[in-house]
C-alpha cells in the first residue's frame, strides 16, 4: 500500500515501527499537513524564520507524542494544537504587539497607495490581540469550523464566534481611515 493511500492511523502505527517505516510515515504526514500548519504559524507570527522553526518543532513534538502510545483521533488537529501552543509560547516569550497608535502614526506619515491595501490588512491582523487573531486566522485563513476551532483551542464555540466577530470589527475600525483615503 502506498503511503499516500494509508490512513492516518496506519501512518501513526508506522511512526512507531522501524526507522524506515517511521521516515516514510513522517514524510507523508508532513506532506499532508506541513503547508497548512506553516500557513497558520506564519499568520500568527508574521516571521518566516520563526515560522519555519516552529513548524519543525511542531512535527518533532508530534513525533515524540506518537512514541507515548497516545490514541490519535485527529492527528491534523493535534498537530495544529501543538502549533498553536508553540505560537502562544513564542508570542509570550519574545514578541510584544505593536501599539495601535505607533502603527497609525507611521502609516499615516508614509502615505498609503492602493497597492498597499493587502499589506494594511496584514498589519491590521498583526495589531489584533492574540486570541482574536488566532480565531480569525483559524476561521478565515485555515477554514476550520467553529467546532474544529474549539477542539484546537479548548475554547467554547460561543467564545470563538465572539472573538471572530470582534476581530472583524477591530480590523474594520483599523482600516476605516485608510479605506476612506483610498476612495478619495
């Protein structure tokens, strides 16, 4: 049976097997989940180098967890939960959020052109408090349902819906002056 056709449970069993089996299974799991997890981490950190490091650490922690005979009902969700926790630790340890006033002053002085709108959305996302950014990214960039988000974050569906709504409101509020300026 080719690895790309193996079930996730079979791949987990292979991770616990011989070195050759484990390498093949690890490679297949990485090809299935690596891109999606990296995209999530990059949106949460806005730092390519840190994102690559955190992605690698996510897969190492997942691999180590498979050696503990845990039961995995959703390996992709478990990896996303590991990535989320690593992002939280990274944010807490090293990277404070830029105050909104500093961003508004610097961007207003520089002037904004139409082709910078995408950059503004990215920066507006970075200005969100971590819990709002996380909920917004999981919902709109990763495409998770609220139930899946709840399993990943440990938060209630209601709390996540509120966070997504607040994130959208804060992004709108942050971008409103720039969108008005672009219309003129």
